[in-house]
DNA sequence: GACATGACGGCAG
DNA sequence: CCTGCCGCCATGT
């Protein structure tokens, strides 16, 4: 996989868009895929820009714990849960159920 | 220009 | 097992 042909943000957008419906991934996974696993925070920041001006399924991206930490940044705190639920992902207490099963690793699946 | 914070993650205690 | 601290990059004050 070629890395760093475009901006870090652009790559985050693409990876996020490639997340299969009904699947979720983590900021760290995306960061690791992009080669900046140490800067998982940047991924979150990138997605922040994404939700504002791009149509990105950012609701499929959660933290390593499977927790919907960023739901508060969506149109509505419930939006993230609703979107995930609409895709068949069970969310309880801001946490993705069966996260380990639904987890989608870009560096593995997208390879 | 410097300090503090943030959609995170890993390691140490 | 749970809590706390550090690192990383960009943005806001």
C-alpha cells in the first residue's frame, strides 16, 4: 500500500469510507494503517473535519475500547448510535457490542 | 509565541 | 484489575 501520497486527512477519509457496512474500526487501527499509530489523536481530529464537510461514516469509527467517544460531535449524540443500529450494530451504554467481531482492521482486511 | 486541550493508545505503577 | 502519565499533531485562546 502506498502511503503518504495525499494529506493525512485525505487518507483517513478514504479508509473511513471503505469501512464495510455493519463493521467498525478504531482510530488506532486507522492511524496504524497510515503509519502514524502513535498519533491516533490526529485520526480523531481528521474525522472531526470529515463530519463537517464530507460525507464520511465516521460513526463506524470508535476508540480502541469500542466506546462511542465522539458521538457528541455528531449532529446529535443519538445520531451515532442510531446510524450504527441502522447497520445492525448493537450499541449499549455508548459501547459497541461484539466489538471484537465487528472490528474491521484496514491493514488486514483492506490489504 | 507559549500554554492548554482534544473523536486515542500504550506502558508503568 | 484499575489509575495515572506520556507521546503525538493540530487548533484555539
